[in-house]
C-alpha cells in the first residue's frame, strides 16, 4: 500500500525517465529522497535508540506520536524528537559495472538506474549519519571508497563517472570486498546477476557470513523481462561479444520462462539465507527500491 | 522438341542462385545485430531449431533466385531444337514409311498375316496431313505405294501382298526409306520396320543412314524356333552304264530344333512323279544324307525334286533340280608317224578313265589323218607330231570355227611357218634341265578355267612333277601364259583364234621329258584341259532366288542346262515366254537386246516360244536361299542404332559440326528467347527492389514501435 501511495504522491520525482534529465546526482538524490519521504505518512527517521539527537519541526507525514508535547506546551509549536537511532552504521553499496549493465532498451540503462539508486540510498543513509562507502566491480574491483561520513561527495563523483565496459563476475570481486569490509554493516548489492543461482548465493553468502546485513537489488531492463523483439537477428552478448542467430517469436516463451525460473531460484535461495532480494525493472520508479530498503532497515533495527 | 543452349557454358551462372540464399542466411544476420546483456538464457534453447527457420521472406528469395536463373539462361542463348523433334509427338504432318518383310521365313506362325494387320493399323492411324509409303522387301526392296495420303490405296496394296521365296536383307529396304524421307518435305519422318528380324538380313555395313530427326519403330514378330527340316543340298552323280547315263541323287537333310529323334520320309520326284521314298532318322539339330537308287536319264531338261514333309517353314522343304543327258566330247589325238613307241599311251589311258564316258577318242597318226576326221570333233590334241602345211590349214579352219587345239611339243614336233599365227608363239629347240632334279612348274594361272579346280588347298599338287626337257617358246603378242617353269620359261600358253582356242604345252604328256604322267594330278589335269578345249561347260542343276538369267545369251542358256535348242524349240529369231512357278507369264520379244529373266520364285521356270508346247521345254530349277532358314534374330535396337547414328567421316566431320552449329545458331536467332528472359529478369528485379524496400520499411516501423 505504501508503494502505491508513494507512486501517486512522488511519482514525478521518481520516474527514471525524469531523473535522467538531472545531471547532478546529489540534487537527484535529494529530490528523490525528500520527495519519497514526504509521501510517507510515517517518517523514516523513526529511530529506536534512546539517545536524543535534536528537535525538528513537524512535517506532514511525521508520526504524531513523536511530537514533543512538552515543547509544544512551552512554545506552542510542533516539534518532534530525533534520536540517533541508526547512526554510525557502515553502509556500503556494491555496484556492478560490468558490460551487461550498460544495456538499456529505453532512455535509462541498467547502470544509470543503478547509479540513481546508489545515489539515493547513499544520500539517505548519509543523512542518517551512517558511514557510506562504495565499491564498483565487474570481474574485479574497479573502484573502492571505504565507508565514511565524509565520503558522500567522493561517492557521488565516482558514480557520476562510472561506466560499464568489461565482463563481469561475482565470485572474485565479492571475495575481495569481504576482506575489505572488516566491520559489520549494511551492504547493498546492485547487479543484473547473470550467474547461476548457486554461484550468486555462494558469492553473497560470504558477506552474510561476516555478519553484514545484505540487501540485493536485481536490476533488469524491461526488454530482458519481456523479450519484445520481432525480427530475426543476431543477438550479441555485451560481455563476450558472442553472436547467435535468434528468431524472437520462436524463443520468446522459452526465454521468459527461463528468466522467471532464474529470478525465482535466486530469490528463493537468498531468502533461505535471510538475504533480502528486490527485483527492479528499470522502467519503473525508484520508490519500490527505496521502500524495500526502508523496510529492511526497520527490520534490522528491530532485530538489533 | 527439346530445349537446347547455344552457349551452355553460361549455365554455370545458375550457381549464382546460391547468392541470394547466402545473403538471406548470412548477411541479413550481420546487418541486424542486437546487443543483449547476456545470451545465458538464449543459449540454453536448441540452436538447430533457430537456424532452420531463418529464411523469412521466401517470396523475396524466390524473386532474386528466379531473376538470377533467368539471367544465366538468357546468356546461355536458349532455343527449342526443332531438328530433334520427337517423332512420337504430334509435331506436324508425318512422312510414314512402312517396311514390310516379305521373306519366306515370315510364313512361320502367320507372322506375315500379323504384319499385314499391323501395317493396316498404321495406315488407319494416319493423320489428315500425313503421307505414307509401303515398301516390301526380301533380298531386295520394292516400293508398292509411294508417299500418299490415300488410305484406301494403301490398304488395297496390302491385299495384294504375300510371302515371297526370297531371303531377308534390311539394307535395300532402309535405303528406300532413306530416299523417301530425304525427298519428303514433311517435318517428321517415321519408319515402321515390320519383320522377324533375322540376323542374316543385316551385315552391319550397309551404308544406310536415315535423315536426322527420323525415327525407326521396329515391330518384331517372333515365334519360338520351329522344328524345321530342310533339304540343304543335292548331289547328282552320273554313271555310264551300257552306253546309257544313270544318275544317283544324294540329298542332304538337316534338322534345326526339335527334341527327340524322329523319322523323316524323303522322296524323289522326276517330272512331277514321285519315284522313290527313303526314310531316315534325324536327331535334334542333326543332319543325314540319303542316297536314292540311280535312275536312267534319257530325256533332256528332266525336272527333279527332293522333298521332305511340309513343316512350318515350307520353302526349304524341297530342292529342285534339272538334269539332262550329258554329251561326250569327241577328241582327235594325233601322234607322230615315225615313233616306235606309243607316245600317247598315258594321254589316251587318262582320257578313257571316266565313269560317265565324257570323252570319245579318235586316235590317228599324222600319216593317216583324214580330212573328215575333223568333222564332229570337238578338239584336236597333237601329241609330239610334225604337221605339214595342209594339215595346219585344215586345223586353222577347224579352230576358227570354234574347235579346240592342244599342241604338245616333244622330240618330233614340227609346225609349218605358214600357220605360225595360229599358235600363241614360236617353238624353239629343246632345252634340258638336268641340273639337280630337273625343273618344276613355278607358276600356274589358277584363275584360268584349266587350273581353277586346283586352286584350293589339297586340290592337286603340280610341284611334284619333274621336268627334264622342254622346248623353248617365244610368245606372240596376243598369247597368254597359263603356266611357267621355275626358271621363268613358258610351260603352257594359250591363244584365242576365231571362235576356238589353241593351247601349247612345251613339254611332253608322256614320261619321256617329265614325270607329270606319273603324278596324281595328271588325270584331272588332262581331263580339264580336254574339256576346256572341247568347250564343255558344266550345266547348273539349279539357280537360287535372286539370280538373273539372260535368255539372249547362248552361253548363259548352256550354263543353265539348255542342251537342245531343237527339242526346246528355241531359236534366236523367235519370241520367248517364261512361265514362273506360280503360273505368271513373262514375254520376251525377239529383238536384239538382252532378255533378262529375274528368278524370284522357288520352283521351275519354263521357257518356250509363245503358243507352242514343246515336248521337252527348257526348264530352269530355282531354289530358295537356305540362309533364310537360320532364324537367329538380331536385336532391333542394335540395327536401329547403326542406322540412326552414323560415324562421321573424319574429313567431313568438321563440316558436319559446322553445319549443325549453323543450324542451331539460326534457330536460336529466329527464336530469340534470351530477349524475353532478360525482360522477365529485369521485371523480377524491379519487383524485388520494390518488395525489399517495402519489407525494410515495415521492419523499421516495427522496430520503432517495439522501442
């Protein structure tokens, strides 16, 4: 329900096609996050820590239970209490920049969509005073920004110039990243996951085994899901450059069935290992991703 | 009518049809490459199923392929070869030639009747513009009806035909067909060959080649070979018994086919009366001889027939012959008058030895030769005798009137110089050949009638005779040499004088100068020389079908057995009528030209003056050619192949090829099919351009819609 409401209230800020026109990632992230948060009735800043941080004027959508009524009695104004509930956590985004992520059947490629998502999540987390970091990888680590409160600008800069080019894989870069991320934290993995489900699970479970809270965003272009092609063509693999002749009409059903089986298999195996999984369609707004992230954060906070 | 090409090498361009197919299968794929994040899922789908259906625009492919094929065909310059018209097809009016085998073997199993029915069906199947000829053939060919469209006339002509006594020869009939087709203006020629296709009828080298485009349609009438018995030969052996001539006929009977041995009655008929019958047993494919009791021959021109029971092939069941009493040659042998020994002993003894008394000898010495001794004498033999001038003149007259003279040179020989021109040369002194074992006969003129019987192997050896002495002999201009000694000198010479003949033997005919008289060859040699100078010719007992006899030639008539023009009432000044065995009458007026009688029926021909009934008319026996009884067949296709595919003369082959090419080029130019093919090809290319653009536009639109 929250998703639906968010779609209505902040749709114009969350549509990827609109976001593509904003070249400044920070502005983009702020716009998305603020727009998204304003559409929620319940503030995402709700924390469960008893350590008071500061007061903030009530904004529509904030939980009225968090209004400091005492302050209201003294000043006749509505303020809500802010606590440092989720601050000081390590928040790392592992962004796949392999060649396959450059694919896009419309204005927004998978990599663009992933960059927007990364910017938004990083911005959001940074606002919550988390230490934010970024790792881009293909079949190896491409860029690494260790988690820090001060690395927001660096991350946005890296995201801005990130480009896809080489073939990718999960196993080797995630092994290295696991070594790099020494302190437990929140790890977001954004990829198109063209690997066998077992390989995906075995790679991600390394992070999970180190105690990280992992959420996986599986980014796919709508063409990868629906296979809308008509003409017989040679299909070329963006990473291997291999070509095969394909008659789409003949293969469409088989292809969609295989993709569906793959997604279900990945989701099922990750769920078994308590890893959150979100399938993202790059033609859809970012609110689903953000909402899912918030739900996960809330669950992890409660768990703690 | 078949499609041909003037430049067939351009047909290699048809391989270009693969170009659009390859374009469809390969280039199209390279042009429409779609990048995709990963082929991980696509690769799991079976690849073969994708390849099999890659060609989408079949119509485009067909247009391109057809256009390329038409271009290649156009450059190959196609044309319809009307010279190779299929004759079976209804391609215009036909010139039909029906060749009908009339040989006597066609009587087996009613083959000839069936052939007539077939011929009638062929004529009934003629189109309104067709023309047909009817040709019957045996040894020769005869055009019964030539190139007519009148079916009634053709069918009427069939009604008059029957089996002949002739053998089979395909060559003349096919030659006639060739002529008819070459003279015809109709575009199609068909030759129907109706026969039992005996192999003996085709030698394979007949020089017959039907015109190009003509077609031979063989219609074979075959029957299982019957159990055929035939009289293959008759031998008539003469004997003189008590001054009368007797003949012992011996017939040879052969059997072709059959399974078990069977008894056969063989009968002898004389002048139409059956005289004797003998029964013999013949095995399958066997043969036997049967000898009849001798009969006395008293009448000239006696007709005889050896007959076996009729079977399916009746023509070879009889063997006809004509015999007449032989006449003895009258020979006058003249010896020298002074000799103490009988110089003519060997000669007279040799001439007296004969079964049939063919020689009647009169022996004289030079001192008692009378003028009347030459009367009624056929030939004179002067054996080592000296002739005076008066005798020589009488002999000159004798020879000039047709008599024969043999001059045997010896020790006492002499010839007056006044009659030297009568001899083939001039005799000289005796020459001895005492070195070694004497001389031999080195060269004999085996083509001469005297030596012709000795020409075969083991037919008489003259080389065994030793000649120790002979007179030298200088030939005159008009003489011919019949034999020479091994040193090249003349042994035997001849000269024609008037109507007669003069022979000179330069050695003796006794054992004085040579030992020829002791050799086996002596007797036949003396007989042969005597018959030659006596003018005896062996009468033929029978002729075979196909031979021709000139009734105006006395020599030919004598060879044919005419022994008495008086009894036959034949003379040069009268008209003649020949009655064939079938009763047909042929008249020969008494002019100076030849009177050729074609012997084309089996049986007896009778020749007589018109309106007369001679007691013993001149009769000629005619028998069938026995080769026709050999029923071994030839494959019709083998025969046709030799008629239809001539081997071109190497000298003219290039010309023929050039002519053929000119004809082809002419046909191609007239038809000009390549123009229509080019136009069609360009039209197809235009349609292809339009259609491919349309397909491309549609594809782009679909892509834009999808994105």
